[in-house]
């Protein structure tokens, strides 16, 4: 199985027990519950079913709750849709009734938009398919008069973006606050925040989640132009978050297609620098909504994100509503395996990681692990962990080594499903500490043999995880005949 993690969105095409089982068997590591659709009870039932199936398959599958956020939309047309032509005058109204739109005017579900725009701004509707140039704004009468720049069909409830970003809509709506309560009931492993503007939005979401009893890792969906306007703005959001999602749909609309490739690379690069996992999302295998195989362009898109260092790639409509959800996951795995096979180990990995290590003992042990795993192709790494910090750091290396994260905390194991190259395993030590090595070997023996691994580097960096001053690396053979060696000897 590939080291890159697969996020699959659930929906009508993938919510049955049979299909979910096949999705997980095919390689889905995390399921995404899109709170823009469905009811709280539907999401709770799906999360429960996912965990039930994962337990039956003796694996861990993360549950990601994706909040809707402040999606600014037009209201509805009297006849559901209109055909706009280039040069038409079209008005957006903050006072028009929600269901009487026509060829000349439509209502807004977020009238505050009128306060955020100016003459000559460009509004992008329906993911940029319709573009409107603003001619006049009246904040008192609550309307915006525009000229249609390109012809096309516009239907009910389509989203609105401002080219260049800058809309003031808060990252969390009243619905989102309510949905955080549902995420707490679900015991979500990951909570995705839509349209955050800055670190303050992330911290506010985190405080609401903790207050609700939700301990999920916070995912910042990068969708606004202002977040990627400068390296400082980018770092601000990355540092405040646990995980970054490159949400290429709305982001691409706001910054334009031409900027999107380099911005994606920058987001992945800065996230790697700060030690944060990255999910690359949106239209990765879009053609597989209707076709059983991806296009060559999609194969290259997925592979390039993996080569750049993304931890996970995400399926949206492909797995939620498409005709081939299982095939889409299988295609992701196949592409990832191909890209990973050609990747070389990063030989300056330690140089890019050491600024994240403040503890000398931790630094020494980690550098030993990296050196050993790079030098020995048949070596596996077993990390005993209480908080998941060491597996996170090891996953930053893009090593070819097999990495197991061992813990007796199921919630932590589910959260580590996002980490590239890390397989979370339940492990509870029994008896005296001197027996720990043999217990680890017993736990991993079969998996190691399947992976053609002859020895295991067992690490326990407890000093960085609130468990005392133990920074140990031990080399174990599968038959336990080799001597246990200290980290310094292994690194040599």
C-alpha cells in the first residue's frame, strides 16, 4: 500500500456498508464528512458506520468533519436559472426576495457583500464560470450593478468570490458553531475550517471546539487570496493550524488559475518547513465522476503533489457522488505508489527538521533514526508514542522506511492516519519494562515479514511527550538474537 494517505468524501455513492468496506480495503485512510450537505443525524450515522467497519477490518480510519463556512451565494431565480450574455447589465440585491430572481436581478444570501466591494471589482460566480464587473455600488439602497463579462447559464444558489479576495465574511457562521457540537458528538478526529482569514480565525475555531468537548486536529482550508498574498500571511495560518488543506477550488477562483500551481507548491513547502501535514484537494480525479479511469493530466496532477511532499490527496465528488468511488481510490493508490517508487530519500532531511527540535536528547535520537532508516532498506521503525509528536516528525522525512506508530490511545491512532508513511497500530505494554522489546517484536513480526523487513528500530522518546527523561533507540532483530544497541551505536 502507498505511503501517501487517501481522503475520501462520503456521500450517496459511498455511504452503504458494502461500499464503505470496499473503500477502506482499497486504501482510504480518512473519510470526509461534508457538512455543506446532509443532516447532523446522517453524519453521526456515517461516522459510526465507518468506525464499526474499521474495527472489523482491524485498522484505523480517521473521520474529518468539514464545516461549510461562509459560502457567499446568490439567492434563487423564479425559473431556477437564466442565460446571461456578455454585455448584459445584471444587478445583485441585498433586499430582493429570495425566489424572484430574473434575467436582470438576483438576491444575495449575504447582503454584507455590498459593503466589501467597489467599482471596477470583478465578482466570480459559480467557480468563475460567470464573471461580473462592478459598475456601481449603493450601500444605502443595498444593490450592486454589474456588467456581464462572459456569457453562460447561471442557476440557483451559486457561490460568489471576489477576484483578489478581501471579503469580510467571518470564517465561522452560526451553522458552523452548531455543527461543531455535532463534530464533538461524532468524536471527529479532524475539524476543517473553511475560509479562515488569519491565525485568529483558527484559534477561535479551536476554542469553540475545545469548549464543545471536541479534541480534533484543526485543519485550515486555504481558500482566500489574502492568506497566500505573502509568505508571512501564509506562515501565520500554517503555524496556528495542525494541518493545512490546499483547497484549490475557491482558492483558484480568488487568485486565478495562473497563480495556483506555484501557490500550491509554496503551501506544501511552508507546511513541511513548519512540520505540518498537508492535504491537497479539489478536482484531483474529476473525470472519474463519470469515467472508470483518470486522464493523464489528472495522473500527473496527483503525482506532482506527492513529489512536492503532500501527505494526503483528497477525493470529493469522485467518491461522494461519482459512478466509480472504489476505482477512484484504487487509482489514487496506484498513482501514489508509482510516484513514491521513483522518489529518492531526502538526504538533507535532518537539516530541514532540526529547527523543530528544542530538546537535545530528542534531536540526537531523531537524527539516529533518520540515519539508520536511510542506510538500511530492510529496516522498520517502531515508535512508541503518547502524543504523536515523534511519528509526526519522522513522517516529514519522506523516508522509504516502514514506520509504525504504536499507542494504546485509539483517538491518537485515528489522528495519526493523516501522517505520510506512518501506520498506526494499537499496542499496550504488559508486564515489566524489560519485556517491552519482545512485546514489540511479537506485535510487529507478521507485518515486518510481509514487508520483508529483517530488523526493527524501536524508539521511545518519552521526554518530549511528558513521560520522563527517556530518549532511547533500540535495534531489534525479528528473532531477537541481536543485542539491543543504544542510539549512538546505531547512528554510527
